[in-house]
C-alpha cells in the first residue's frame, strides 16, 4: 500500500466515524456514502483502483495474465487458429507501473568463495611425530658426543676397550602461538559463509605462523627453537665449482647420512624448486629436464620435496624427520568473545585463535641447513 493509499484510508476512517456519529444512520444517503467508502477500501486492499476498465473484469482481483486469457477477444483469437495478430484492449492501466530493477531487483548470483584468500600449503608439521603433553615444559636428553673404542679383546683376562657417550639435558618450554581479529557482530550474523571464513582464516594465519616457527624460530622472546636454528651447518668445503643445486642437495643428504641418519626430506623456497625443475641437459644430450633422471617416486634423490615460503630463497634444509618431535599442549582452537575493551557497546567481537606447542630437535646432526653456492 502506497503512502497516498494509506492517507486516503485514514481519511475514510475518520469520515466514516464522523458520519456515523453525527448523522442519522437510517438516512439512505448516509448509508450509501458509507457503502461507497467500504467499496473503495476493499479495492485498495486488493491493489485495485478501478474496476470499470473495459477488460472483461480486469479489475475484479485478476492478474493481467488471467484477465488476458479470459477476455472474449482472446478466446475468439484462439478459436480462429491464432491468426497473425490480434488486439485485446486495455483501457485503464493506471494501477500497473513499469517493472524496473529498482522495484523488482534481480537477485545477484553470489560466488561462494572469497577472493584474495588462497589456502597456503604447509607440510613441516606433517613431517614429525606429534605427542600430546599436559606439561608446560619438555625435557629430553641429547647426545653431544661419543667415543667408540669397540675392539677385540686382547686375550683372556685382559681389560676390554672402554667407550664413552656425552649427553646434555635440554629443556624446551611450551609456547603459546596466538593472534586475534576484530570483527563486527553484524558481519558474523549476516552471512554464515563469511562467518565460517573468518573463523577458518584465523586458523589459517595461525597455521602459517606455526610453520614459520617450526622452521625459523630462534628461541628468543618465547619463540620455538626451529629447525634452521638447531640444524648443523652445511659443510661447504665439499662444493665444487661445477655444482648445480641438485648436487648441493645430494651432498647435504650425504652429510646427514654420515651422521648415521637417513635423510628423508628437502625443504626449499618455491622459487628454488622452480629453478631446479627447469634445469636442462645440454642440447647435445637432448635438452631434456635433468630431474626426470634424479627423481624417484619419493622425490628428488629419494627424499620428499617440501615447498615453503617460510625458508628464504637461496637456502635449503635437508633432514631425517625422526630427529624432531612436536609436543601439543593445546590444539589450535578459535574463540569468539565480546568481552574486550568497548566491544560490547560497539557491537564488535574479538576472534581469538591460539595453540600451545613445543618443538624438540633431538639431535642437531639429523638436519643440515645451508645456502646454494653462487
């Protein structure tokens, strides 16, 4: 009902009240006037303003389509086998405005993916054994050296050879990795998909930071002791002037193997993996990609290939995944609260994502970190 129709209806109500109270309702003219007002109100309630429209009862509550197919001239047009054209009069069209996008907007076709939020692949956590803990401190014994004097006994009753092992007690505190996002309550209420995205994005950002910590944490300011910090340095003395990146990686794997570990993964920046993938043989040998020969089903030199932007371009890390353990004190979780600053009166919420974790490198020699030669 339009504002004009509402105003007319209000005036008619007032007029009916005045007529019924001030005049004798037995008067035929008063009754006729009241009946006429009732008729106008009924027409407005049904969205009609004029029943005398010459459309065969068009204004009698029928839609345009119903009025069309019931019109006598349409029936004649149909019975004549649908001639080339026919004319059906519509003498009053005042109540029908043109259909526009403003009055009848077409619903947008929402693409249910939020752009600009790629799901970054993280793999470092998947390399290591994960153990739950209920403590806030992890302690383990690390072997720092050995003297292997094992030898044949030099005759009966002679003293056997004595070997030695050196250890140190290492402590690694459980650290909290966390962040929070401010968000309006209306935004979370308005779209379930958007709400889920915000929650998942909070966890995604936490997961990316966890990978940075597992790789590059330096132990300062409540950081984890990451692989790069703990790993043995690559022995660059084995480099040759003709070495290409796959040569360097194989020599790093040899260094891990010489420490009696079995290297099973390589971590590189995506740009470095790309450079390695694009290395070709000389044209005299066919010009093919060399990794087709060096790769196995497990990966390059039989080691899993891990891409991560958490490692700087130009550097590599090769290791045996059995040399590290992740301790989970609290799995990653999301909490939402309005109890922050003045968020309650501003209809804001705080979305908190956090986890508690410790990382232990059991033996530094199980990992080798270094740079590719220039």
